[in-house]
């Protein structure tokens, strides 16, 4: 086959990107409605991400610690019993969270076991989480696409930016430099090679940013419910493979995915990042609560899935 001239390749890439953007645009209204529903549920169940720091609003009293300046003591409260107390205020400084939902071709898969594609669930989660964060006074950005903002219509702003993005959509986030003490949330199926995953989170963590990794998985990628002659097509251009009796692959497949997931978890642990698995046949609310609880927790490591573990799986999807 003759190689296409570079100009033709570029035009083909642009047409492909425009087609994907139009397809996404048609789904966005449904995703926004779902994201608003999820965000409302989360906001109803939260009392804010309150923490001590500089601000005007009272938060709590705590015991006076030896070595602190005496001027910190709240003498009126301390007069009530035999202990000294300090009046703490609620932290009001804006915090920056970078959200990156994977929009590569492998994410646009859903099996007959669920109505949601991995891409749709990743976007709903990102939109809803952005709404919750902005309502809490935080700033949200998308690497290489949207500067951190606390815009009151953050969901619509994010959706517009994503729809009009016509660049290549890789399986891992771009290498950018989040500021120290900011946080990064990566949402993907993470079927990329472990070496590539290790490299990117190492670069993101280099400045001291805290991170949270959510692996979005279709239930078929966990259970491998295939039998008989099945052709598996790799959606990102790596070809296809045909199984004469797919059921005979099941155990090896599950072992490979369990090994891959253990490696992902191990890499996250090394940087103090959290790692969570989410299946698209489960609702997103539980996931959002779990990830929100981990935000602002410093370098502590949270590595248990937010739901009962299943036998691991990876995707030929």
C-alpha cells in the first residue's frame, strides 16, 4: 500500500478528530445531566472539606500545645475548665485540582453487561467532581486544555473545552508540572505498559503534587465472558487476534490482568498516590465519595478499592 502524503495524513487525522468531537457533543447533554445528579447527591452528603488554616470562619477548639505562643490561647474558652484551648479557623485558601479523563479510543468501549462506556463514566465522574470541588471553593483545571478556574458553570466550561479539542487523544496524560501541594486526578482504564505509567506519574509527582488514580473498567474486562471463536480488536491500531475457543484463555487472561493491576497499585504506593478501581456497572456516587475523602490527605496512601475486589481483568476491548 502506497504511503499517503503528509498533507493527506494530517487531513485524515483532522477529519477523524472532528468526527469524534461531534460524537462526543451528541452525548454531552446526557452526561451533564447525570453529572449534575451525582454532584447534587455528593454535596448533600458532605460537610465540606474543612481544615485548619488562615481564614475568618471559626472551625474548632483544640488543646494548646507546649511551645506555641501564649497569644494563641483563647482565654475565654480556657476559663471554663482546667485546660488551655486554641481557637482554630477554617482554611480558606483556594486549592488547585487537575482533572484528566482519558478520551483515547480504548475508553469508548462498553459491553452488553453495562449501558455506560468507560469514556462516558470517566466524563460523568470528572464533571461531577469538578462541580463538587468548585462548590467547595477549589479551582479545577484540565492539563493542556483549561487553566485552573472556579467558574460557576464549571461543567459546561469543561464540556465545551473537551468538545472542541481536536488534538490526538493519548492513553496517558500529558507531561505537565503541577504546583507543589496541588492534586492530580487521573481517570483511565490504564491498560498502557507499566513502564509508561511509571514514567508519567513519576514526572507528575516530581514537584510534590499529590495524586489519585482511578482505573475505569468494563465488567467484561473483569470476567472475560467470551466463548467460542471470537476476534478481539485492539482499538488503538495495534491489530487484532482471534481465539478459536476463547473460554480457554480465561484463566491466563485474568492472571495477566491481576498482575497488571498489582503493578499499577505498587507504582502508586511508591509515590503516596491513591489507587481505586471502578466498574462501569456500578453507580458513580460511591466512587466520588471515596475519592473526595482522599483529597487533601497529604501523602498518606489509600490503596483499597472502594468496592469488593473481583478477579482482575484487562482488555482486548
